[in-house]
C-alpha cells in the first residue's frame, strides 16, 4: 500500500528570526525620560532599534537621557503626554507615526509608587496610583493596538509589572501598588488572548529591586546587609540596563510565538 501524502495539508513554514535584534523597528516607551524606562530605551538602541521614543509626563529630560541621545544620534526622542488621558497618549502615538512612519513596539512602563500602611493611604493617593499604573497602562496598550492594526503591523506590547504583583514587599508594603501591578499582569494575559488574532503579542516583565531614584532608600536601610544574607539572592540591586534583555526579547521577532507571559527579573531578592 502506498503512503499517504499529507504535505498539502501542512501549513507553510514561516521565516523564523533566531537572533535577538530590533533592526528596523520603531519602539515607544512610556516613562522613559529616566529610570527603568531609559534603561530599556538604551538596550533597545544597543540592539538595533531604528528609533526609540520616550513618552513621558515630564517637560524636560535629564543628563542621562542627553548622554544616550548623543551616543545614538537621531535615534532617541522625547514626547510629552499624560498616560491617564487616552487622548493625550493618542496624540503622542500619532506624533510617533508622523515622525518615524511606523510603530512596531510599545513598552507600557510609566508608573508611580507609594509605600505605606494600607490604613494610612488617602483616597487621592490610591486613585493616583491606579490612574497611572492600571488605567494609564490600559489606555496606552489600547492606543498602541489600534496603531498596529491600522498599519497592518504584528506589533508587540510589553508591560512593566512588578514582583509586588506576586507577593508583598515585607519591608515596605503597599496594597494599592501591588494590586495595580497585579491588575497589569492579569491585563497582559487577557489582552494577549483578545489580540492574538490581530498578530499582536502582549507580555510583561516584573522587575524586582532596581537602582533608580525611587529606590535610593533601599541600600540605606540599617539592616540592608542582613536582608541580603537572609534572602540569599544576588547581593545587590539591579542596574536598569539589566532589565533590558527581557524587554528586547519580547519586542523582537525572536519572540514571534511568545505571548501572554510574565518574565520576573528579580535576582531572587526582589521576591521579598
């Protein structure tokens, strides 16, 4: 009996990218004038991104931003927008499309922190956290998705979540912050499911303790060295650039079949 040829029923093999690079890609990152966002921007540029746009609420960029812009001339730009206002984000993305002619990836990174006892939070403080960390993240992702669909681009959205979305920080708890970041991780999975048929991938990265202006106090704690020994992780805070590899992977075509995941980058100590 002859063999049955089912080759015509098999899908054609798609070209697979096996190297991590962002060549030809335009990436937008919210909250990238400084801190983690700027570290992500630097990593994207170092890995070949054509242009990177910081979409930030701040009016001015700092010296670190200016230095990186000099290293990568005509490739790093800053736009002003308020992530809590969807129309403001839309205008910024329209500006990216006008200047660069395309948008291939959006890093939803803008966020704020406030760590104190749950009983001490004011209504305004809680609403501010959720407005930026959760509502702003949703608005930004939705604007990006619409831009991808309009262009016919199989885009990538990467949220910055947090290890606080997994478990509380025992030293400086923040129920509203952790809840907002837990919402971001849930939103990652739901949007990945909704937008998969559009060719849009949605993932997140959960940093642990990272050395930024917002975490200056961590290493100044009297018992910091004791904490490091107790948690038995990498005995230091992460540099912002050390997060970049996870974002670059998720933004790249090497992750073309990767969606709905969270990558913890925590050095173990970030799970405290």
